[in-house]
């Protein structure tokens, strides 16, 4: 498939391996980079409408579908199947309504995802792996990755059975990917006596614990888009765990109950990697605080910490760090644009009357909030946010717009808001109506912006060393590494 004028060359290989020995030793970074690139390119196409980005993203997915025959060989194969599985499935879903991919790539891509990735997800969650001595042998992040991938592939392939299995495993599974095992104990905040959830990997280190919450956010948001509220499941257990993690990683003490699963035993919380930051907190903060109005003081503070770490935004897969270290590619991220700024940018657009004078392209002026207004006005003008929208992508979406209008202290009644929005939209904003088959995307676009001088300027960023020729495509998946 022609990748247009975006000079991205897929790195597809027949066998992907995270092992350290053998002919294909540790080449999985090729897939990490391509999955991140495909997702970012597909997102930019969805927002900007430039089909060169869609062509490049489709070329990546199709190339892997035509080349990859196996994922091996040790237990790390399941990490590839889970972590890259959910990323690839979301990238493929973004491209579902792109005609060239729909005609020449989607079917073969779906087959690859089902036969190579989903097969391993289900094999692992059914505890068929020979190295598993008991059902809690593997740490939580291993199983959470499989759940996230199985859910995403279930949607991509319209497989209700797979979807139901993954959701049921999250609720009732026997391994550490089930929510009651991923967050093992409910303890009390030493100061407020509010409940906190001790995570399964808290005695191991904070880096892997952080990954657990990144994956829990993906799982919960994917379910939310399908009408299943896993955020609220079992008294909002995800939030209780996030509060525990955030309190400790902000430098505060937390209670710790001894943990053992027959494989490992911990008698105290680990300080290793304390304060680690992953792209997870925008979606958690957005849902619990902004959508539902719940009290989440530690999550809120950690959300602020993560934004400060990256200069005011939450970045995403492959945006920094070594191109051959898996931790920089484990989840999709890009939470600030995707879920974190919708309401504030809406107010900005209304007050300053910016970002509403363009049609099918985003970059009309230098307003950071142009994207927001386009998405907001399109969704309100064209009906139910959960059924209509600019993105025909039903795995993940941003449900913040409608919900924040109802939950924000600044909100008025919905009919007043809707009338006001539609009036502005009709006056200033014409957009060709689309009739999507899927719900709008949760993951919209990875864009970072800064306030320079007195004007808002757009900067697509994908930090990498050495520099890539793809700066204009907002993607850098460095191939040479270090």
C-alpha cells in the first residue's frame, strides 16, 4: 500500500522475539516502534484529514499482517501479544473507515490480530502456559496486558465471545489480571481514614505498579466505550488503587499488608523506582474527577506531577527514552489532548471566539484549542456523542465532553448548553456530516503545545535520538537505537 508523501518505512519481520538469545534475539523493538508510529499516524489523519498519514499508518499495519508469522519464544512473547496487541488493535480500528485500508488491508490485519495476538492472549489467561506453577504465577501487568488486548481485538474483529471473556476475567478471573487480585487489599489512608487499594506489585517496585494503572486505565476506558463501567466496578477499586499508588509515590507513607502468592512474598512496600511517571493519569483523573465528580485527592496531585514532568502535557508511546527499551512503548498515552483539556478548551473557544472558523483541517490558526472546538461542535451538532462523531472508532473514545458539561460547577442545564453550541456551530462552523459505524475515538491525537511569546503555537512532537525524517509526520520510531 502506498504511504504517500510520509517517508515511513515499516520494519516488519517474520518472527518477533523479546528473548536475548537466538537468530531473532530481542528484535521486538521493531514492532514497538511500528505500533507506536501506526497509532500516531492514524490519529493525525483522523484529525487533520491528510490521507498521506492514513496511507503511512495502513502501510505499517498491512506490512506486518503480510510478514509476521510468529511471536516467540520464551514467556516474554505474552508481553508482546498483550502490550503491542492492544496498541495495534486500536490503530487498526482508527483506520477502519479509511477506504484503501478497508479494501486492501483490514481483513488480513484482523486475521493477524486474531491468529497471532489474540490466540496468545487467551492461551495466557486460560493458564495454559507450561511455566505457570499456579494461576497467580505472573505479576499483574502481564495479565492486565492480555485483558486489554483481548478486549481491543474483540472489538476490532466483532467478536462478542472474546469481549465477554475478557470483561468476565477482569471481574472474576483467578489470576492477577482480575481486579480483586491486581489490587489485593483495602487499607486506610493514615490521615483521612479513607480507603486505599494496595496493588499486587507494590512490594515489587513502583515502575511495574505504575504500568498496572496505565493498563487499568486502558481496560476501563475500552469498557466504558462499550457501555460497561469497569471504573465503578467493586466500589471503584481502580480508583482506590490509584489513590494508594499516588499517595506513596508523592512521598507519603501508606499501610502495607504482607503479600504472598506462593511464588513471591513481600513484607513491606518497595521504594524502588518511587516517583516513577507513566502516561496513565489523565484518563483516571478525567474519569473519576471530571466526569463523575468523585474525590480523588492523591490521583489529582499525581496527575499534576505527571503534567509537570513533561512540560504541561501527558505524552505517549515512544515519545521519549531509548527506542529499544520496552517501557517507553507499553501503552498509548497522549492523555492530555485525548481526555484532559476538553472542558477548559471549550470555555476558551467560547470566550475568545477562536478555533471555529475552519472546516476539515485543524491547522487554521495558532490556537491550541482548535482541535477541541472542532471535536466539540461536530459532536454536539450531529447528535448523540456516544453514537455520532468525527471518529469512527469504537474501542476507545473521549466521553468527557458531554459528561463534563453536566458535572462541572460551571455547567448549566444541558438544553441551554446544547442550544448555545448548536447556534454557534450553525453560525460559524460547517462540517460535512459523517455517519460512522463506530463510536468516536477516545484516543484523538498526540499533540503537544507550548505558549510561546503571546501566541499559541502547534508543535507535533515525537522526541527521539537521532532525529527522524518524520518530524512533519509527528512520528519518530528510531531504527538505529543505541
